[in-house]
């Protein structure tokens, strides 16, 4: 029997709305039209037609940016493992499941560090 999905209502903050508007404008500039329902939100800016940006490239750029920022290696591990960026400023915005995954990734880093598997 299929499970019923429940829609979770989340309100977008002004920063997220601004980012979404910037993405929409970048799409317009690149492709000369508004994005449609089947177009990717984050698109490959080098592609001649709308297509999703390559996840590997995004992950590599994110990892490099995190390393250059001087963020703690344990936090870098948690970001890359969960896909979340959690800080004191946004902690309360995340679901208990997201927070559990974040803390599990931090614990995993500590365990790998203890075993000598990281630097």
C-alpha cells in the first residue's frame, strides 16, 4: 500500500527569496525566457539549453570554498555528508531529522579522527 506523503509548510526567509529571484533572473538572462515547471532551479550556465548543474562540480566547488574559508574540518565533513549548512544562526530552522543527521556526521568525523583516518 503506498504511503501518504505529508506536505511540510516552511516559510522562506528574505535571503532565500532573494536567492530564488536571482536564480530566476540568471535563467532569464541566459535563456531569454522565464523558467518553466520542468526547468532546473540550479542550471548549468555553460549549457546551451537548460539542464541541471553537475552535482559533482557543485560538490567540488563547495568543498574548495569551505576549505578556503578556514571552517573546521569536522564541519566540512558534516556539510559534505548531509548537504546541510547548519550554524548557530539557523539551527532552529532545521527539522529534528536534519539535526540528527548533522550530529551523526559530526560524531562520525570524531570517530574517524580517533581511528586516525583523518589528518
